[in-house]
C-alpha cells in the first residue's frame, strides 16, 4: 500500500487526500490552520458569503425600477434597508467553520489520518511534524499562500486589514480605502460599496482588473463610478498608517487619502518558507513558488505540489484539480495533464465577470486569428425584465472550423452562465453546435446562443 503524506489541508490537499484514499493509498494530512485551508476558512468561502449579502443589497437598491416599494412608502427601497455587519460576519465565520467540519468528516470517512502541526521535508521521502517522522512514497505540498503586505504598513487587524481579517469587524467601515485593484481588491470594493460603505479603490494601473478582459473591466469601472465608488487610477500606495480612529494612505506622488479603514489587496506570498524544500531537491521560483509541471510534479522524485503555493492560476478549483491530478499520476491511475486553456474563472463583483479560454489580449497582440463577437445584455429580453443594463457575452472561435476557444460573460451570476461556454471549449464544440442547442426563452443564457449564431461561418 502506497504511503501518501500531504502537507496542507486546503482544496489542493483535501481533494488529493480523498482521491488517494479512493485509489487505495494510506493517507496522512498534515495541517496547521484547520482543514479547508484559507480557501474555506479565510478566503473563498468567507468572501463569497459576504458577497452574497452584498448581492442582496444590490438587488434591493435596484428594486425600485421593478415597482418594489416598502411599507413606509419610500420611493427608494435602499433607503430603508441597512446591513448589520456583526450579524453578517458571524454568519460568514459560522458557515466557514461548518464547511471545514464537513470536509473533516469526509476525510474521516475516507480513513485519512489528520495530524495538526507544521510539516517540513527531510529529503523527498520523509516528512517531519514536531517529533514525528513520517515515511512517504508520495508527498504533496499544498500549503497555500498568505496576503502580501506593504513594507512598513503592517496590518493591525483593527483599521489596517488584510482580506483574512475583515471578518472581525463588527461595524461597517464608514470610509474604506482598498489598496489594490486586482480580483481581490475589486471584489471587496464592490461588496463594501453595496453594503453601504464609502469606498475608495487605489489602483496602480490605468484601469481596474488589469489582468482581466479590457471590455469587462471597462463595464465594471463604469458601474463603480456610477454607484459613487471612487477609483484612483495610476495611483500607487506608498504607505498605510493609523491616524487616530482612522487611517491615511500616502501615494507615491505625495497625495494623501484618509479613511476609517484600509484593506490591503496587493497580492499573495507562497507559504513555502522553513520547509526544507530546496534542500530536499524541490526547486522554487524567485518568488518562492514551487515549480511544477502539468501533472503537478516538482523537481524532487515523488514530491508533488498543488494550489496557491505553485502560483499556477490561484483558484480553489485549480488547486483541487492539481491535487487530484497529482494523486492519479503518482498512484498509477489514468491522468490528463492540467490544461489551463479550459480553466474557467470568475470575479465576484456586481456585475460578475467570468472567463474561459482564449483572451482578447492574445487576439489583439496577434497571438491568435480567432473571430470575436460581443453581444450586449441590453438587447436581451430577460435582462430587460430584470432591469439589467450592464454586461455582455463575448465568444471567440477559430476562423476555419468555428471551434469555440474562449468566452467572457459580464452579468449577474456570470459564474453560472460561463458553464456552457466552458463545456464548448473543453469539448471543442463549434459555434454552430452551440447555436443549435435550445435555450429557454426568455433567458440571459440565450445571449450565449445569440453570440454563437453571429459567428456562423457560411459554407
């Protein structure tokens, strides 16, 4: 029986553990922060639970147009609704704990041993946890990542916060300064704006979400500004300091921005320190991420890695897939290497931005000759009924075959709408096959079929 030791209990770790147990291995998980890792306990699950409340507030704010009135007769329902952040955060933490407990029960059913502690390698075939030394035929490193902070601007957990600390707040920030306009920064800026905070988003680039589709980012930035959220573009933060009962963010050009709280969203650092990785033959990048191939192998024999510690598309879904792929490869099961061109991702803002496959940036740079069409949601009947004006569906297909190679959806619940496009990309369906599939009328997903019809190639 193969002995598998997994260091880290996040999505990459616990999914790998279950996969290895199913394949008949003796599995041990070494975890220091609680099963589920940051994905379940402090990142994906908590943030999306908070965002779920923000979504309700957004719907309330827009309900007046649909004829919704509250009993007090106020023309704007949003004026009569408020958020109790202490209740919201209590629910966030309870749900995260429940999800972690559920995963622990699953591992117990799979007869996976869990050791609480910090693991490190002693060569490629031994893991040390405190005084215990574990022999291993296969090792998986799934230690995740932690929030990066600005030097000299360390969070205090009260006024200067990372995304792991915001759930300790009992009152809504009066004026929240979000430093960083990537996915995490944009999501929290959108959420707290909907919850009722005055939000300032500090972006070092010329637009928000610099790594996402430019058309999608433009829609989101327009929505932000229309809702009163302040976006400071081309503005890099130099320092964040406490000032009485608030904070002051100093920009590199000398400007100062004052607020009640600051949220640092300036990237992540891999949790690979003090693990004896390099000494055990595991190569790291200059940034400290574990180098892996498409089946999650490291440069050390029998040692694999999965999740944010690898820096490969830092998504919980990718971490889980990397972990499953690693165990399949290590234990001799059928395996398909990770194909990043089929990975779907979502930005949980309002509206959401979902993507898969080929990007507009690659097309614009001449890296692909794909055909592109964009269908605005303003033309969609269901969107009109729901009062949705912002957003679109964009499809990419190859010019000769019509095979769908990518897509972008900007819409409420885009995370759900991207799935048919993901299926098309993964299965190499043509635009005609997508167009000829029935959609419900009226439905926002009908715009996916409409985009496919517009890309029809005449014989």
